C-alpha cells in the first residue's frame, strides 16, 4: 500500500521511464511501417520524420494510471468513487487517439475529425463531466442547466483542435502540454482531487519521457494521435477540476496555461475567415511560423513559447490564493500579455485585418447584388418565347452584370455560307489594354450547330468579380439559352433562317466585329 504522495511519485516517475522506452520502440516501428511525416510547404523539417509518437505517450499514461483503480489506499478509493468519469475521459482520449492514428496513416477530412470530437465530447458529458455552475468567491451566481452540454462540448472540442493546430514545431505541443499538466495537477492537489492529479501526473511523466526524442532536433513527432489525445484529456480533466472546485478559477487556470494554442487557434480561424478560406485549411500563419520567419530558430521558438506559457500558467495558479477581484484583474492582465505577445510576433495585424474585413464585406455585397441580377435575368429569359425577346433579355443581363460589350455569332444555316454576328455594347470608350475577353460556346438546336457568345469586361476591378459575373452569365446560357426556344410552327430547325432588321456585322473573318448601336430587333422567317 502506498501513501498519497508516494503514489504521485511512482505514477510520475514510472510514466516517464515507460515513455522513454516506448518512444524508442515506436520510433523504430514507425520507420519500419513508413509512417513518416514528409517534407512540405508547411513543414519546417528538412527530412522525413516518424510520426505517431503519441502512441508512446498514451501507452505510458495508461500503464501507470489504470492500476491506481486497484490500489488499497485513499487515492485508490477516490478513483473507484469516480471511476465512471475517469474511465470515460480515458475512453474518449483513446477514441481520439484511434482517430489520430487513422489520420496519421491514411488521412482524414477535417469534417470527419470534427464529428469524432463531438461524439467523444458528448460521451464525457453524458458521464457527468460538465460545466454546470459558475461561481466566484464561493458564491454561486449562475446555474447553466441544459446550456452546460453545448458549453462543455465547445470547450473540449476547442481545446482539442487548439492542441492539434499548435503541433507544428519540434517539442512545441509536448512542452505546452507538459506545463498544462503540471498546472492542472497542482490545482487538483490543492482542491483535493487526487484522481485528476494522478491522471495529470501520469501524462506529465509520459510527456517528459517523450520530449527526450521530440525536442529539437526531433527524431519523432507525436502526430495527430498524440495531439488529439492530449487536447481531449486536458480539456476534459480541466472541466472535471472546475466542476469539483466550483469556481471560475478552475477554468481560468487551464485557459491561461493553454493560452498560446487557444489564441493561436482563434486568430487562425479569424484569418482564414477574412481570407474566405476553410476554417481548418492549412497555412503558415501560426505564431511559431511567424517567429521562424522573424529569424528565430526552432529551439529558440519552442523555449520562448515555453517561457510565455510558464508565466501565464504561473500567474494563473496565483489566482487560487487571492480574492475574486484580484483574480479577475490577474486574468485580464495575463490575457493582455498574451495578446501583446501575438501582436509582437506578427500573428495579429489589426490594420491588415481591417483592410481584409472591408474587402471581404465589399466582395460579399457585390456577390449578393450579382446573384440578384442573375435571378431577375432568369425570370426575363424564361419568359422569352421568341429569339428577339431572348436576345433583348440577354443584353439586359449583360448590362446589369457590368459587361461593356456582348457579341453573339449566329450559327450558319445549311443554305447560308457564312454566319452573322449580333453586337451590343455600352456607349463609353474603353482602352483595349484594359479589356478582358471571354468566349462561351452555346448549342443551337435549331440549326444543329454551335453559337459563340463573346463577353467583354474591364480589368480595372477584381478579377474574381469578373470571373463570378462570367459564371452567372454562363449559368444563364446553360439554363436559359436559345435551345429552350421552340422553333416556329410548321418549320423544321434546319429550315429556319434569320432576317436581320437592325445593324449587324458580317462574318468577314475579322477578329473584332464592328461596333454598332445598342439593342436591335431580329425577325425570323421560314425559308
């Protein structure tokens, strides 16, 4: 039988020793199985490195934590009293580890991983690990009720992704997780939660053993299996600690300890949102990338982030011993410090963000207006029953979509040797160097051939805007082209020709047809 602090020491030291041995074994197995992280535009290593080293962390933690359930002492009894919560946290972490292994070997879509995280978080919530009450200074002031479920799941999924995203540098995620485990373990011991202390000390020892081969220059990476496991277990353990402590400090302490990955994730998602990219799309805008671009080396970046994490976590622990008002002031001060660190690293650029925000809003507003024009043009073109009605609606759509010129080269009927070209254009002159010209083929079932629509636009705006307008116009041609017009009664498609009553350009072989006046009418007659 071991006493409390002896149990803590054995779990911690045993996990570290097991992790050292297991990491070396996993390193060899990963190389043999070719589970390697290849070099790429987002990576900072120059050669392929084995990944899935998180297997060593998980194995060492489980080997040392699970036997605690059978101990004949106070810690063992406490573990058996809350074994449902402990087993669900470990089971959820093991599930996330399995998802990460599949992602490391075969690759998974971000949506699939997100759904898996929600499932694991829901399982932990069902076991009673939830943020149900907020309290400050020992006075309960907010009972969350059913809101505790989405709030807890948001916290767990958010921390899981934050730890996964920060894992982009040798030893970075492992070092941050080490500090976080130590802080949560200290908080758990102080508030009388030996089970969570044992869990955190087991993972802490595993991480220290893993860092022997993971710190720069790394010989193995933890991979998604390790980062997803760590993020999930740390988030769930922090919720359990906060639930037992019944104080906001219970969540504030792990929040500050994981402040770097949390803020890095928030700023990354905001950056991708402003750039109109997927929220989980990869990039090189993380804080460690910014610091590397600033001239620091990998180990210098890791040590700097460790130092910032230690300061914020240490100040967070200090919140336990002071009054609620002072604790709140410390929290605000540390958050401000973290924001200044990100600002100094270049991960937060307010002026650039405001410019992107205005640009994004302008593009969104323009796209909405263009879609409205498209929908109105659809109605007008669907109402056309003759070719001249369709042509008038087409020219009107081109005008409202912002094109400066539109030409339609008619198909040549069998009895005519050359086709004809219809032209619509605006009255203002445009320099040829600023013009963008696009040609769209349109089937014409009436003559069994293909017509050509040529669109002219100005290149002084956004190329993306021009492309979107062409896309809308192309949809109009696909869905409401002249193929939808019925041929005249009593005449076959091959026996229809066009009598042009307005100005047109002959198909004389010139690249640019002669500009004419605006809309003109066309009469159809059977030959």
